[in-house]
């Protein structure tokens, strides 16, 4: 005689409407309790987004500058003394097939001063280097002001400043007749005229705090013997590794172990990867905020269940099963958290985009950031809503109806 | 066959052959164990289709307990309750919920309307758990509102209504979907006497159209308007009279 009395399931739109009752009728409260989750998700999305964007910015910069630059420097002899690169090294490197550019610098023992009146100790840590004529292009930088050395000025007492060197000397532009003092001390040396200031050289930061003069001038006025100390080699990109493997032996066949060969872009890439390590602190803070948000949601849902006893009683009398009441409150908690999560993702994305724009990076929001943020919000909502939902479902309908 | 909802044919049977919509047999309800508090003892009666019955008694006489037992919101400690032929004792919670969703309508003293929803949505929610599509719910809700005289105000919200109008909405919500029985718990309790009169007139009118209604009340004047009165005292039926 029993007929089929399976309780019909609520359709999704009905469930969504029922689940949003509490949020629609108590908006301020819902907004405040979603705020904690919003802040946590925003922090996580922004941290991941900013780190990805800055990484992408650095990698794009490296890409622009090229990964085919190799640097050859003088290493140490077996006895721990500074080795010298052979005078013939630049010529030997030029003969390696895939090498497209080869430029070099030679260090001097001179200091650079703004004038003769500067105390001798105030060297600013600047080095004076002899440089070949195509150096700026080979290391991927260009002139910020003025012009670079040319075959004529390379023979004369003329200098070009690296970006940082210019800053340290307090020089921000080039005008005719401008000069600096190069010498061992402000007493022993001579004036060099300035012709240009370089932009920062990302792949060769040692250029930035250097004062560059031509090799002929260095030999003539600064007593340089012409040995290169740093050689910059550009090769066909897909041959870079092969070139790197033969460089040491090419430069100094007699003692290849006294030659250091490195790829600056690889160092920078490693640095870009290492940047992520700093993020864990901020991610931890975001997680704490999410936890606080979860406690807030659980609290607000528990209060909601107490306040809405009559609604629960009415719904039971209208035919809602315990399961439907449980689902309603669980869905409400998830909806609340999801709302916070969505706001948080939006805030995180906006702050990333704005900051990346200011830094001239391409804004990158990793999928793990926004998807992870939303997933975390749903998980938090479900966890925080579970206990209140079970309580609501356990409430006896008559008890719920009586407490008014 | 017994369990099927009343159809036109069954409604037209002579009254002596009517199927009881609700039947209670020696029903007792005791709350708590230490000490046990008996709320109802040995209550038996049946309600036929299209009847209008008042359950009347002073406060503490077991009226509310009886209403909850009739409405399957509680189970009896002993005795049996049949609703449209279904034995309530044998049903699981989910099945009872479905019985409430499809066969019972409740009217409460406090109305219990959702203040932020329109009257139409409030009434349509009466069918929310009955497996009726949203469009059908709204259509039937509009008809039910028209039946209680609020057909023009489907878009209003409860705070814009007077107490009497709110109770009309609650009655429409109980009636929507034509349940086998409507259980009204002190439907005039929160209303002034004139408005209470109007609500009772509406209940009589709806009963006249075929609705089976049980009104639980402590007010004699309300009970006197019903053709059949079951009087409760200390959890026992002391009289069951038909006017």
C-alpha cells in the first residue's frame, strides 16, 4: 500500500536561490564575513601574480638582451695569483666559427675623481677600464647621453661613463668640455673629457661602475699593457654551449684552467627562479588570513542557524528533508566563501596588473593563483559550513517552530 | 488505491463512503523520560475529506502536540496515525518529508513569511519541496493567491501587508498544490477579532470548495464556527461533536 515517496531533489536554480536567502537578507554581515576570505585570497593571488610577473619581466629582459652572451675573465693560477689573459686571446676567439661579436675590456689601476680637489680615498669604488669600440652593443646596452668611443676618440683622453659610475660622480648629462680626473691619486693623473653615459648593462653589471677609455689612449696615458681582463663573446644562439666549451682552451691553450667562462643570462635566470623562495612568507600570511576568514564564516553560519530556527521549522513543515536543510546551509557557506574568493581574485588580479604596469612588466596571473584561490575559498566554505549545516539539519522541526 | 490523492470521482462519493484523510488510533505521546510527561493519551478520531474540524482546548491540553502528530512533524509514542491511508509510523524521515510536501499544508499563528520575497514567491515556496517545476509553482501560487483574495498583489512583499492579509498569504501557501489536509495552528491567534472573523470566513469558504481543514485553537468563538469540534483536556479527547 506504500507508494513511492522518494523526496524530489531541489533543482540547481532552486538550491542557489534558497542558499542565497541568508546572504540577500543580511548583506552587511555577509559582506563582512566574506571579507576575511577576500583578503586572504587577494594576498595569495597578488603574491603569486607579482612574482610570476616580475619573473616574466626578468626573463623577457634576458630574452631581449639575448642568451648568447658569454663572458671570459682571467681566473687564478695554480698558486692563487691572478692570471693574465694572453694578448692574442681576442684574435683567437674571433676565429671560432659561430662567434658573431667579440669585445673586451682591460682593467687599469687608475681611479676616477670628479676633480683634483677630491680626497684620494674617495674613489667611489669605480674602476677605470680600457674598452674596445663595439663593447656597448655586445653587452646589450646603449648610450643614455652623448656618444660612445670611436676610432678617433679612442686615441685621445676621452672617457665614457657606466650608468652607476655617472650617478656616483654626480653627472647626469654631457656638455662640451666636461671632464673628470683619472689617475692613481688626485695629484698624479690627468683630465679626460667625457663623451657619453651608458644605460645600465643588465648582462654585464661590472660595466656599470666603470669609466671606459679607448685602448690606444689607455696605453698612452694610463700605462696599460693591452692585456684583456674581460672578453664578451656573442655567438649564434643555438651554438652557445658549443662555443662555451671551447672558449677556455681557445683563449689560453697552455693553461685553460686559468680562464673563467660564464654565461650571464644563466645566472640571471637562476636568480629569477630563486625569487620565488621569498614568496613563502607572504603566502603564509595569506593562508593565515584565509584561516581567520574561515573561522568568521563558521561563526556567522552558526549564528545564522540559531537566528533562523523558525525558517528551518517552516521549511521542514513545507516538506524539506534533513538533507535538504543541510545542503541549504552548506551551499550558503560555500556561496559566501566563493563570493569572498571571487572578490579576492579580482582584487589580487587588479593589484598585480597595476603594479606590473608601473614596473613595465607583462602582467602574468598563473592559473594556479586564481584557480587555487577559488578552490581554497570553496574548500573553506565547505569546511566552515559543515558543522552549522549539520546542526541545522538535526534541529527537530517542532523545536524549531516553538522557539518564536 | 487508497493512497492516491483524492480525485474528482472520490470527492463525489457519498459522505458515508468517504476515505478518511486522517486517522488516529489510540495515539499517545510522552515527552522525556525522567520523569515522563504525558502530552496525549489514547486519542482516536478520524477526519474525512472535505471536513472542517476544530480541535479546541485550553493551553497545555496537548493541542500543539496533536497538531504536530497530525502533521507528521512528530511520531506518536504509541498508537498509529494514518494519513491518506499511509501509516506514518512505518515511514522514514525522507518519506515523511515528502508526505508533508505533497499532502499536508500548514498555517501557523506567526505566519512565517519570507519578508524579502514577493507574495508570489512566498506562496510558490509551498511547493518548493514537492518536485514541481518553477513555472508550475508560480502559476499555482497565482491561483492560490487569487483564491484568498490577494490576486492583485502578487508582487507585494509581506511588510506591506496587514496581519490579516499576511495570514491570507500563509493560507494560500498551505493550499497551493491542493494538499489532502490543511492544519491550521491558532490561525487567528495573532489577529484582532474582526480580522480573525474574516480569516475564519475564508477558511469556511475554502472548506466549502472542498478543502479538508483542521483548525487547532484555544478560542471558543473560533471553534464554534466549525461544524465539528474535538475538545481536548489534559491530553485526552473529552468530546467530539458535530453541529
